[in-house]
């Protein structure tokens, strides 16, 4: 799955704050994500997060 920094991920499950949009800060073996609702930052292994992605919104300006 092609996930790049600055993408927005729409997740199948909601974050505990109630938001389901995550901003990608860093990608690689681990993802560093930021919740768009509460701005909490966290790291998740790639194999866990790829199963939970519903949709990728890409910034096409790059």
C-alpha cells in the first residue's frame, strides 16, 4: 500500500476521541500519525495499520 507523508487516512475504526481521520507525519516500517480531531500523535507498526485503512486522501500538490 502506497502511503506517503502528508496523506490523510480515513480509518475503519475511530480513535478514542471519536475522530477517524489521521494525518501521516512519517511512513516506513512504522507510521507516525496525528489524529485530526484531538491532535494526539502516536506510532503504529505498518502491518497493523494497513489492515485498518478505509481510504487514503492524497495531497496532489507534490
